[in-house]
């Protein structure tokens, strides 16, 4: 699986948009970009994933550049509860056996939302 | 819908002792994962099951770690004997086959003294 690069930390003001960057310059054509987050003392939580097109759900938006070498997770109106470590992961499609492929987590980016 | 259940939530043991962790995945989820998360790092996959078969155990230290999922439902991860460097949070996750999202349990925090 391709590796990802994220800044170690960032902060934003409550109510403002949080834009979390991720570089994945060695991504292959069939690899997906995933975002998970981990709030302190909890297990990771799935946020969103995408292949080529931009994606939006009730939690966030995912913007993938046309060359797919980088992406941005956008939390449109950050709240204090969004303070967490956010992981950008590149994941291969399913194995040849049909089994799910694995997630390889890096260190992630720590987002601090300030009041 | 009940989430992934794990027990115990906390465990403190001395080095060279044995310990076991239990995980009950979300009902109907055929795929079960065990991860190790050392403080300050992201989770690392130890083993992946699909039903009761092992899909990936390439990062499991097999000289001391073992895992089983005998009936394809709940699972046990064992460490025997424990070392100081095994101090970590052990996370269990489950998913449907072919579905992108993994659901994680709250984890078991292990401290080896």
C-alpha cells in the first residue's frame, strides 16, 4: 500500500472549517483514500473514503486532487468534539481471495479545536 | 445495533505472565481484526480473520502471541509470556466482507511491569 504523509498537528477555531491535508504521491490507480479519526481513549472511527471523485457525507467532505497525489479532509463546522487524531490511509482493493484488504495506520494528524 | 465489545478494558500484569483478551464483533460481521496500538503511534494490524480462517497474520509475533476465532464469531488474543514492550492498547475491529468501513471496539489497555 502507498504511504501517506500528514503534518503532525494543526488547530482551528470552533465553528470554522478544518482542512486536513494528506500527501500520497505513490498511490496506485486502484487504491482508495480513507480517513479515520480517533478521539482520546476510544477506538478509531471511520469518516469517509474515496477513489477519484470528491465525496461528502454527514461528517465531512473529501477532496482528492486530479492526479490523486494528495487529498484534503474538510470538517465544515468544527466543534470541540472534533478534537482527535485523524488518520489518512491508502488502501488496496480487496485481496485476490475476496477478503478485505488491511488498513495501515501512520501517526496521523492531531487536530485541536479551540473555543 | 450493538458495537464491538471487548474485555477487559484494563489489565496490569508482570513480565513473563500470560494474558488473554476477548472480543465480540458486531453480529453478522465475518471479518475480525486485532490491532496493537503503542502510545503515540497508529494502530498496527496483528491478525485478520474471515469467519474462522486467518487471512493475514504477517505482523503477529507468533513466538508469544496467539489468536483464535473458533466458531467464526468471538475471538481471543493471548500473550504468553508478556514482555515490557507489549504494553499497549489492543483494539478489536470487525467489518462485513466487501464493505469499506471497519468498526472498532474501545480497546484493552495492557500494562506490563
